[in-house]
C-alpha cells in the first residue's frame, strides 16, 4: 500500500486529488494540507511513501527542489506545476534524484496515478510539457545566476551562499549584481520577485 500526503493550496483540488487517489486499491491518502508551513510537519507525523506537492507550496526555489526528499524525511515527492512554472523548475528537472517527479497539474488522471506509483518506487518523472515550457520561456539568467537568485530567495546571505557553492563572496556578489541588472530590478528582493513572477526561478 502506498501511503500518500496531499499538499495543495486549493481545497477543491485537494479534494479531487484525494478522491482520485483514494479510489485506488494500492493508494491510501493519509493526510491533506493546504499551507506551505504545514507540509513538513504533516510529512514528519504521517511518514508517507510519497508527497503530492503543489509547486506553490514549495518553501524553496528550484535549486532546493532537488533536496526535497531530504527535507521531507525521505518521502518521495511528486511536484504538480503549471506549464508557466517550467522555467522555475528547469534546474531541478535536469537531473532529478530518485523519488522526485514533476508533472503538469492538468495531467490525465491515469498519468497522475502512474507518476505517484513510479516515484513511490524510487523512480523519477519529468513531464515533457514542463521541459518544453521551460525552454520556451527564454530566461535571461545564466544557470549560475539562476542558482544564486534561488538561494537568495531562500534567505541565504552572501557568506552562506558562497560557502554552500564553494565560491568567494566577491564572486557571489558579482553574480547577484548581474542577475539584478538582467531582471531590471534595483534591489535583490525585487530581483527575486521579478524572477519568480517571470518563472525564471
């Protein structure tokens, strides 16, 4: 039996997902949450095999998505996203670790069920529509600049980001400054906001 936690901000979607998954003999929905701050606590309490997670409830940017399984106590994770979020997820979708999947939120029910079962077994799922949307988004940021802004969005200081990536503080500052300029922002928080709204992180 696959034990699943549902985390989606829309109550109607949560209910529909619970009905769909709960109708399967091999899937048991053991918890539902609708706020990002409740996700980790629910997973730690319920210890599911898989967490079906609305991308908008992800507490970290795309750079942190690859570490979701660790943050969620080893639970496999299936992230549901709109195609416009593709660019935000591109880094994580390039080499998803076992037990992490990305699926368009409007996927066919059969596709969702298959994806849940696959990530629960330690497999990976990457919806080609999300990849195509990411490539079409045309972010002006380099991979490094994207990574720096994502870590900044997570609240990392220059010193913390430098230590995490093995870079000098000067390199981090310069990279963040370039990213700020490319987004047309004046400050780091503004750049993070613009990049997030544009689907670049």
